[in-house]
């Protein structure tokens, strides 16, 4: 399938990133479909153009957003469907879907893994709905929703195996505050968005345990190296992992105070149990699910991943954060 500049867009999800994406699209589009399951958010968006739960500083022109709690209505009217739900709720969001996705471009804006499936979002959509990878893509980059909502300069990468479709979507999200690039490395960039959440957890653990900036820099550098090694050995391709879609996203997730994965690590590092730390979180930390999935996948790939393994053992095997981090310090370079 080939899209043109008249292709219509819809967003699935009502959280902070979904809200930020709708803001971006409204800069260029006359109308954006928006599937919202939450009745309170649906009412506030329809009546006042404000998401009462997330990014309340954004005021939408209600004539530009078509908000509905009927996913089939929203999807049927769209040529490009952007998934922006928490990964752990993706199947729940899509459960009522009966409209075919066969003639649409499906884009994941989800930086996470589908739990229990051991698949990225595009892998899951490909296998569950029989959509060819040529009709799948990713929008990603080092861009926290909070800063996008304020119009602060951010960089996004549009990833599609079909470069023409990538250009169509690029033109829809390029604005005065969003710079864009294009890539065809669907596997590498999507797995990088998953891995960086695990590594942000590791950095958060170190912060919570009281390690300083010197060590955090070394740990983050080793995270970048480990990520590159995994991508190269699990799916060899020509890719530049120092680009913003890989390294930039890793850095912002590891260092930013907006990072929920870093915050989860900090809470555990300060002594909370994993269960208590998860309960403290107001939003889902994708790294929790990613750690288990990457551990499972790497049984097949056999890549040496001491940092990801440390995070997995702390989260799922009740390993002591302090002792695990101490052991890791002897493996870093």
C-alpha cells in the first residue's frame, strides 16, 4: 500500500504520550481521530479540549479532534493508526477491534514490549493481525511527552521498511518544535526503545544506592555498548547506534527526571521492595516487563548482557540491589 499527503491519522490511547502525539498531529492535520477508553477523559476532551488526567496544559481545538470510545469507528476512518497505549494494556485496547487493519499503516509509538508474548509491538501486530512489516512502523526518539507538550524542541525518528510511507508520516509530524529523521531499521530501533528502559532502571538503581555522577557515566556508557552488542548479534544490519533514535533515547531515559523507569530504579535502590516500588508509580514503567522479555529472548541469542541480567535478577529473582550492583562494578569498563 502507498499513502499520500491526504492520508488520515488516528491515535489509540489517552495517556501523556498519546496526548502529545495528538498535539503534534494537530499542527498539520485538519482532523485527528482519537480513541479514548476513559469516560472522564473522553468527556473533558469533547467538551473543553483538555485531557483532564494527562498534560492538562495542552488545550486542543475541539474542531480538530474526533474523540470516540468506539475503536472501530476511529480505526475505520483512518489510513494511519498510531498506537500509543502502555504496552501491557495494548491487547486490552485492541480487544474490541473488528475493523480490518489490512489497508492501513500501523505505527507503534509504544516504547515497550507486549508482556507474555515476548514480542515487540510491531512483531505482535504482524503475528496477531497478519499485517506485513511493510505496513508497520515506529515513531520514537529522545522526547518526553512533558517537553513536547510545552513546545520544546524535540527530535523524532519515523521508522518504516517502506521509505515512501515513512516520508508521508514524517511530513505529518514535522513541526516548528519537532525535527524528524527517517530510518528503515525497524528491528534495531524498536528493540533499542525496549532496552533503554531496562538500562534506565539500572541507572536509577545506582542513583538510589548512592553512586555518584562518575559511576553513572561509566554505567551509561556500558549500557550503550551492551545495547549495540545485543542488536548486532541478534539481528545484524547496517545501523548507526550513536544516532538519536538509539543513543539519544537511551541517554534521556537514563538521565531525565521525567523518566519513569529511572524513578522505579531509584525507589528500589533506596530500599523499597519491587512490589512496593511498582505500587508507588503513577504511570507504568515499561522496563519492568522489558527485563523479563529480553531475558527470555536472550536465551536464544546468547549475548553477554551483565547489566540487563542484573536488572532482571533484582526484579524477578529477589536479588539484593546493593550486592548485585557491587558485583556489576567489577565487570564494567
